[in-house]
C-alpha cells in the first residue's frame, strides 16, 4: 500500500511548487527543509485532497523541533536526516532529494519495511525469552518523520477541514434541537 502512495506522491511533490511563506526556519537549514518537505509529500501526497506540502509540514516540523523538542530529540531527528542522505549516497550516489522519484520511493519503502519489522520484533519479544529486548521502533527516523507528518497534517487546515471535512472550532451548540434548526 505504501509503495503505491509513495509512487504517486513522488510525482506530485516535484510537480507542485510550495507556496511562498513568511515563516523563518530555526531548526532546519534549506537542504533539511527541502528533504522534510519531500518526505512529507511522499507520505501524504497531493491527490484529490491536499497533501503534506499544502499543510506546510516543513514549517510544522521546524516549530516542533525548535520549540517543543528536547536537544536530544532535535539532534536525533537531524541525525536521521543526515543518515538518510548518507544512505541515499551509498546506495545511489546522491542526496535523497537529488534522487529520481523511483529511487526515493524504493528507499522510503525500504525504511517503511524496516519500521514494520522493528515494531513486530518489539511486539513479539517476551522477557522470559532470554534474548535482549529489541530496540524501540519509535527511535527510527522513519517513525519520527511519519509521526510529524501525520500529526502536522491532521492538525492543519488542509488536513482537518479539507480532507477530513471537519470543523476545527465548532459552532454554537444547541442542545435538544432538531438538526434542521441547529
């Protein structure tokens, strides 16, 4: 399932420029911002509903990293971005965002499979097994970027009101009224 979404998302992310923004980035440099924006759009692509770029996930991630994250969490996330570029360079000879769409998709699909395997291993582990406890899957970079993307998207106007068709701030509540009057 992810591979199909990623394949669609890679084309949408590069064909659609991001809207101009007045936000001043504090935690992410220009390359990191572009990488986060591309990853997020691959995770939640623009289709007949808004995608991650419509929700400015790069800005959301920067706010979380600069205002809410601990130094350790920020460092872990930024190290994950760096490791992604290292992995892309070792496998394909370029940074993640410099890779062709099919290679970005393959790399993200591989990271998704690794996250699934790590989650499964952690869930299957039993103390009485006598084996060391597997690492926490939540520390993997793909879990971090996916969590930021989903959280940011579904708390944005684009994700909440346009895709989910929900109201961020409900209107007047009238108890015990027929729906036509409410």
